[in-house]
C-alpha cells in the first residue's frame, strides 16, 4: 500500500466523495507511551472505518459520525491512563481525488464507541481551513459563533481558537464545527490539538470561565 | 494579554504584515517531559522572535528565518534527550489582522541557533493550505516537486506529504516549501508533524529510499 504511494504526491493521494478522514497522532507524555497508544487503539471499535497507521500517525476514514467517534474514543482510552495525553489531528473532507475507503460510506450511523462516557477536563486549540473559496473567513467566524453558543469557546489566539470543557463537550463542538462548515465549501480541513491531564495551569481567563 | 482575547475569535486574532508565525507543541514521550520541554525552550535563543506559551502550545512570531531557526532548535534540543520526541506545528503568514509582534520584523536575518548541528534521523508529515485562492492545488504540487528535487520527499499519504532525512534536511525542505509557497498566495498555512527517535519502523519504501 505505502509502496504504491512512493511517487505520488499529496494532491494525488487525496475523489469526489464526501468521505471524511482524520490523520492524527496520540502523544502520551509517559515512559509507557507504547502500551498506552496500542491499548487505546485496541480498546476502540474501529470496524466502521478504514484505518492505517505508520510510524508518525494514524489515518481513519469513513462517515463523519464514525471518524469522530473513533478519534474521541482513542483519546478517552488514553486519558484513562491518567498521564498527560495530547491528540493532534487533521480532519478533512473533499480533498481532490479522495476515494480510497469509499466502501465504508455504506455503514449505518450507529456509533460503536458511544458507551465510553469517560469525563476528563479537556482543552483544545483548533483551526478551520475552508479551501479554494474567497469567503473562508466567514465560514470560520460562523463556526466560532456556534462554539460560543455551545459554551465551549474560550478565546481566540494566534492561528487558532480555544475550546474548554469535558472531552465529550469539546469533541461535540469540534464535530459540529467541522460538519457545519463542510456544507459551505467543497474541501474543508480542520486541525485540532486536544489535551488533558496537563500539569500546566490553564490561562487565567479560562479558569474564570465558569464563574 | 490572554484576557483581552477572551471574546475575540480566530479571525480577529489574526493584519496585513508578512510576519510569519508558528504555533507548535513539543511532545517528549517520557516521564521527564517537563524538563525536556522547558530545557529545549531555555537552550534556544529566542531573542529575535515574539514568544508566548500556554498550557497547550507555544507561539513564536517574526521573520521566517528566525521562526524556522527557533522551532528547529527547540526540536533539536529535545531530540538530544534520546527520547521519542514529536513536534507538531502550524506555520502561518498573511492571516487577516495579523500585526502583533511586528516590531520583530526589523531584526536582521542572522540566525541565532545555527550553531546547533545535531544530526538526528527525522520523519515529517506536512501539508500546505494556501487560503482563499482557487489554484491552491497547484501551489501544493509545486512544493512537493521541490521537495522531490531536494531528496527529502518520500511519498504522498492521505492529507499529507512525507519527508525523511536528517533534522537539518527536513527543516530545510519545510522552510523552502513554506517560503516559496508564501509568494503565491496572501494567506498561507503549513502544518507539520516532525518525529525522531521513534521505536516504530519507518514504512518499507522509506527504508529502501537510499538504496
């Protein structure tokens, strides 16, 4: 598989279907990072998505429900270790040429990992990149307004917007931002850095958010 | 500072200058992650860039020479620990409204951390996002062709292109891709996941690259 990509390029590896994908890396800041990563992958039901891992990252592809379900589950499973864990992800839909794994688009919409209700205080920094359209800043503004209404938005920073809440709340806002924005452009990318169990204090304005 | 951002949004926090920025997180997969991160920051001369850290990431801003110099140095310093270390970064230029830190644009172009010649085998997965223009795929194709000519390109994967080489080679290709592409669009974003000392084997076609 990888071999066939040898002389391809980013563009060539990307169809016309609305298959959603996420390339992510899981970073447990621990000497036990290998079992934590492998355990999180094993404890997550990935049967409704295409999956491929390499030495740098893992890619999951399919319906958006299952892509977000799987990525959230992997984060939650790793969070249970109690270690400082960060998941860095790029979500994408509509990348030109993107068809591999289309068979997974015929899955139903029943999420396989909804049973994991692990609650962990989570911070995320995310950015939306609506490609090929001049009105991309409007798409971003609208998504941020939606996150404000959901109560998770906690400020703009250079190159990103911040979300705070439980992992369940943060992932819900990320999925909403992605799915809503994806209706406004053919090719949408969203990046997110999602963190829990950090020994560093959150910024003061975030700590005061609930007051 | 952060407080004033409280009710801003991603767009509002982003001018018209060509100041380059990078928001990155450093992930040492080790129980010693705190001293490794703090040590890498302390051992890097950041006097020619604007710097701000929070609990999730660090943002550096200034001339592209210094942004890439500082980010590379931080990666190299952390790599010296021998631990599996990954740096996840978003580079950006031309984000609408992006002026804070413009004073750093008057620095000269002498890089402050060039003395660090640490050599470490490095893998990177990167993606370019030229914003607001219909020809964005052409910008991406050209950058990949340039990396092929430099010898670092090692294949397209979903949502990214892969680079392999020493850290010095990989960072040079990343900077070239960013700087060249930034002349073709007003607002350019590049993401990169940069890894060293991983216990996982590189894909077979990458291992055979030098043969």
